C-alpha cells in the first residue's frame, strides 16, 4: 500500500502514530492530504527526506506534531498562518531551517512542549522564548547558542523542564562575582528538570535567595562546566520534591498530549539517554566543576 493510499484510509482518524516506520521513499508532499480533523501526528525516526511543506504546520486542529530524528527532512518553516491549536512541537534532529525571529515565535503562542534540540537555527535571540508563557517544556540542547542565558526566561512560570545541554553559554560582562549560573531560574515555581551540563558556565553558584527555590526540582545537573566557589548548600534544603518522591510507577511529562520528558544524564559514571523519566528519579550532578 502506498503512503498516499494509507493517508486516505486514515482520513477520519484524529491520532496517527507511525514512529519508526521506514518512510525513506515517501515524498513529504504526501502529507498534503492529511485529514483536517487530525489532532496528533507522530513521525519519529521515519527516514523522511526532502522539503517539508507549509500545510503540515497549518492543519486547523493539529495539537501535536513530532518529526524527531528525520535527519533528511529540510526546508523552512512557514512565516505565517500556523494553526492556533498546536500544543506540542518537536523538530529535533531535522534539517528544517528555523528563523529565530518574532514571526516564528508568534506562531507558537499556545505551545506547551517545544523540542528544538540539534536543529538548524538562523539567529540566536533566545530572549524571544520569554513570549511563550504557556511553555511547560523547552529543549534547546546540542545547538550553538552562546552568550548569557537570558534572565527573561523567568517569565515562563509554567516551565517544568529546561534543557540547555551542550551549548556555549558564557558571560564576558563585568559581573563576575555573581558568575554566570542563571540564578533567576530558581524563581520558576514548577521547574522539575534543569539540565545545564557541558556548557561554559563559570563563576560562583551563590545559593538560594528565597525559601522556595527549586522546591519542585527533581533533576539538577550543572556538571561539566567551570563553576567555582563553595557548594550551594542553601539549595539542598529547598529540594522538597527530592525528599518526598512519588513512588508510583509514572513518568514525567504532559498527560494532556501524551508527551514524556527525556534527558541525557550521567548515572553511576555512565552516560544514559533517558527516553522517559520516572517520577521516582532524583539526581544532583555538580561534577567536573571547580566547586569546593
């Protein structure tokens, strides 16, 4: 059966999951015939190749679009006319060009989970992400972002997971006493996962400034940076979620859109890719720094 015929047979479905299906010989233009009632489209690691078409991002009822791992998929995102229903978007490990500008951000105002790890960015103004106030998860790992982590991200009060692993963040300004650790993140009341490993952060980790800093945090990873000074013991007293772990067999994520959080961590000396994160997992990793 051709993919075009398959799409016709699925025309009444609201959810389509073809993760892992070999679609290397399928032209992305076949996606032109998707049903207008489609709410969820998962195409992880399908081997899709060629230019993605605008209509995929303009489906009127689409809430979840996952194109993770289709490294042969290219083209550019449409500047305008995205649907207002999109809640979850993953373009990780594709070659789709992302123009990091106001037009792109304005299309994502309703997005809650956004995975743009290892993407093809044009522009590096991360301050634009502070407009996405509905974000629960933001993944920007394996890119080449540099400079300061913008303090405007403190506006993302619903954020549960922030992954900035493997970038080039640093600070060449004059405020080296406070260092470059993004202390403003402690003001995010819902944050559960913070991964800033393998960057170029340096300076002191000054410790908690409020009684509720990181109170819901379960994964705290600042490993492989150049941070110095004493261990931030004040933080540890506030890690309430690490002291009262949910022992039920559940995974961190967004239940409304069937989206599980993932992370790359070092556990017992081994680097592990966690496709899903159990709610009972807690970890603090400050290794490979200059802390004392």
